C-alpha cells in the first residue's frame, strides 16, 4: 500500500430530517440496500432491524457489474461494532464463512436542529491486517461511493411520508 493513502475516508452532508428518522433508515438492513451507491446489494430475507452491538445482517452482493460473481454467490455477513441510537452505527463486514476482514463502515449523526442532521458516512481500513493491506488496490471504496450513498439517504429521508 502506498504510504500516502488514507486508511479512512469520510464525507459529511446536512440532511433535512431529524436524527431519529435517519437512524431508523440506517439501522434497517433494507435501508442499506436503498442507500447503497453500488446498486449491487440485496439483504438476506432473515436479516432484522439492528438493535445492539453484536447484531448481524447478511447481504448478498451481485458482482456481475464488476465482471465476476452473480447475485447470491457472494454473501457478506456484517457485525455491528458500535450502536448508539440516533448517534452512531458502525459495522464490520466479512464473508459468511470467514471472520470479519478488519475494515469498518459507519454513520455518525450530529443533530443541528429538530429538523436537520449532519450525517457523516465513513469507511475505515485501519483495522485490516497489514498483509492484506499490502495486497489491496486503493481506494477500495472510493469517496464517490460514500457520496452516492448519502445522496440516496437524503432522497429517502427527505421524501414526504
């Protein structure tokens, strides 16, 4: 890995919605599918709303757009690492048959008012084993993917109910 590469990327956006409404979306695995900027995720039917550290949710990833695996052939089990209602949700992905890979995705919410929240979406690779870091091509997740996810989240939570 080049020494100049950041091991954490993040982007922040002010969204015109209260933190509890945003947190309701990001703590629902179906919400991750609606928010995802890749368009390649489908939640496993047995995944439930996230309620605590240690909760898991499984995503099926359709990697055909990347030129390799069709939907259902690449499954990722995500484990919640931090869960603070209306403040933070962070999870660590890993394949279903292996332990987590060491990187973390998350959302930090900072209420600005009763109707607006600063939302930070991030991906952090600082926990990845050094041998794996050497083999990765950077950026693993481009900043544009996080920005697209925040665009999708904003459209979802600002839409009239």
